[in-house]
C-alpha cells in the first residue's frame, strides 16, 4: 500500500503551486505498482568469474615474465 500526501494552500498567492501539486497527485494516483522477484543464476556467474580471474592471473604472470626478460640490470650495463 502506498500513500501520497499533497500539501496545498487556499491562498491566492499559491494558486499555481496548488494546481500543479493537485495535477501531480492525480497523475501519481494512476501509477500501478508491479512486484517481481529479483533472482539471479549465481552458479553460472561464479563459474564465469572464476574463469575470468584465472585468465587474468595467467596474463599477469606472462607480463611479469616479459618484464623480467626485457629488464637490463644496471650493473651489467656499467661494466
């Protein structure tokens, strides 16, 4: 159940705000709520993420090996 409270004023100075508030309240009354369950396939997502983590870890080790191979020791270059 939903409740809407609309504050309106009998004053002439607030006529436009009151009319707009009443129009909005009337429009909001026509909104129908629909509820549905938010259910996810957790097992499929977990296995997908495990595969992704494994491939990223392999990529990290490959890149570390490339960095080690391409790095020139400073002692060897000065001798």
